[in-house]
C-alpha cells in the first residue's frame, strides 16, 4: 500500500522533471487533497536555471506558472536552527550534501513534510521522509 501524504515538499529535481515533461507531479500525488509546496531555495534554483537557459523569459514564465500548483514556503529563524542541526549532523558523519539541499531538507523537517526528490544524497539526512519521483 502506498503511503498517503496531505502535504509534500518538492525538491528542485522533481520540479525540473515536471517542467521538462518527464513526470506530472499532480498525477503522482495519491489524492486530490494533497498540497504541494516548494521552498524559497528551490524557487531561487529554478529562476537561476531559467535565466541561465537559452530561453530565459519563456522558462521564467514556466516557473511562475508552476507556482499556481505549489505553495511557496519561506525559511525563518526556526528553519535556520533546523538547518544548523542538519549541517552539523552531516559534517560529523562525513557526508556533506550541497548547501542549498541542506536548506531544503531543513524546511521539510521543520514542516514535517516528506520531500519528493530524485537526488539520493538526501538519504544522508536523518529523520527526513523521502518520496522518489
């Protein structure tokens, strides 16, 4: 039986796969009541990718349009505390992950949401629930 979630945080890798047409995040949710979210860090990574592309305006609009199906979460001081704990834990394990991904993991942990991702390195983060899309 597939686990059902009411809220899911999306990693950049999943949003990019959706925008490229490789997956449909709405079709992958187990119920129509599932709310999708991205963090401010993911939005920044998406804008960076759009602006670095050969069609920056077109891709920027696609990112903006995606915000109609996913809510935007803003990190705050509580997120910063979770970030620090995750960063220290990863350093002690000797398994660092990209800095932006530590922030994404911190948002997921703070909000008690599973993270939908295609990046295996998130498995290094203790207590983080993952969905492989």
